[in-house]
C-alpha cells in the first residue's frame, strides 16, 4: 500500500485543506455574513426547542410504547408543558412578585445601612493603624460616591428595567417558532441519524450510526440530568433559606436553581445575592448562607449528580475549568453554558474515530 493510501496521510491532507478553507474564508468574510445572520436568527428557537425535545421525548416514547398514536403523544407532551408553566405561574408567581416588591421597598433601607456603616468607620478610624485608616477612608469615600451615584440613577434604572421587559416580550413573540420546531423534532427525530448516515459509504454507516447514537445519549443525559439536578439544588436552597429565616428565600432559591446550569461557576454566582441580603438582614445569616450553599453543593456533587448523571460525561474538573475560562473569554456567558455539552459531543466523536483507526490502522 503506497503512502498516499495510508489513513494518516489522508488525514493530514484533510487537515491542510480544512485550514486552507478557513484562511480563504477569513480573507473573504463577506461570504459568511448571510450564514452568520441565519445562524443568529435560528439559534435561540432551535436551542430552546432542542432542550424541550430532550425533556419531552421520554414521555412521548413511553406513550407510544403504550400504543398511543404519535400525534396524541406529542399533543400530550405539549399539554404537560403548558400545565407545568401554568402551575408555576399560578402557584409561585404571586410569591415571587410579593418578594420582589418587598425587596424594592427595602432598597433605601439597605442604602441607609451602608451609609451608617461608613459613618461608623469614619468615627472610629482613629482606633486602627495608619495604613488601615487611609485604606478605610479611601474605600468609604468610593462606596459612598457610588451609592450617591446609584441613588441619582434610580429613574434611569427603572427605565432600563422597562426596556428589558419590552425586549423580553419581543423575545417571547420571537419564540413562537419553538412549538413548530419542537413538533417536527418529536415527529421526525428517528429519521435524523439515517439521513446523516446515507451520505457515507456503506462500510462506514454502522460507525456513523453508533457515533450519532452516543452523541444523542450524551446530550440527553446532560440536559435531563442538569435540569433535574438544578431543580433539586433549588429546593435544597429554598429549604435552607426558610430554616434560617432569610428574606426573599424563594426568589434567591430560584436564582440559585437557574445559575446552577452554569458549570462550576453557577454556585458561586448563586451565593452572591443571598449573601448580600443576609448581611443587610442580620450579619450572622451570611455565615449560615455560606454553610447552606456548601452543604447543598456537597450533596449535589457527591450524591445527586453521580446518581442522576452518572459518569456519562466523565470530564476532569481541571478540564472543565479550562473549558469554561476559554469559552467565557471567546464567546461570553453563552459559551460558558454550552461549552461542556459541546466538549462532550466532540469527545465522543474523537474517541470513536480513534477506535476506528486502531481497528484498521493501515487504511
């Protein structure tokens, strides 16, 4: 067998051609502009529909096994989604609204508490060493100026909130596409893998189908597991906040539940507002909040996640940190959220390609 027929040689040629294509596209970026616009347009609806697809598919498959027609199973899944959101809005909505209103009412008192603390430091700064006094004065002046600036911008902040709400409403209308995309995903998902495999030679179809099946399992495990883990963490935080009597416990617990979908950084982001609220309510509660978050994360990391998600991803913590930092710098928060499942998918692809190569290294 000549060298040009070796698999490694073909792989090197493919890599060189790929890099050449990237170079040409970089020199002619205008060609990619319509594609980029298209991807930005369909990204959000397809991501939301994809998440709902993996959450609804177990129910649809179970109903089909029970001899229900596929259309009836899909409509049942739609009804379950609607009932879930209706129940959340009906039961939790008023509580969240009440807690947010009380929080906004207490913002002036929080500012007053900070000002009192600054005044106390200034009155008693002579009891500290000189370098500490200078640092405290500088920090106090900076904090006070920022508070005054924030107080003067309350009106603009309220306008900003209304602007955000308007943008959110526009997004809701934009996501009207999601039910249609979700319907066809649930209806024709079984055709996706064969449709992709048909572009490969007959000898490779089995490998392609196996890789696609493993990718599907990886995505399904991650989405379903992450959602369930986040809900459980939110419940644990809510119970802990209730036990210590923390204000706005439901809002803070839900914030912790949503931020838990961010790998590694989520728990640290979740504890910040709870910690600040505890400091203003009663300083000792800040210590309790830290303990609650630590306990919840230990339970999640050592009990919940291993039993729900298992070792399907099997990614080392150092790798997760590197991926998150890199994705955060390159793409931002969107990259941080999606980098772990994307890495898991690429890992499945690479591992299977290596297995195929090892099975027949001469090609």
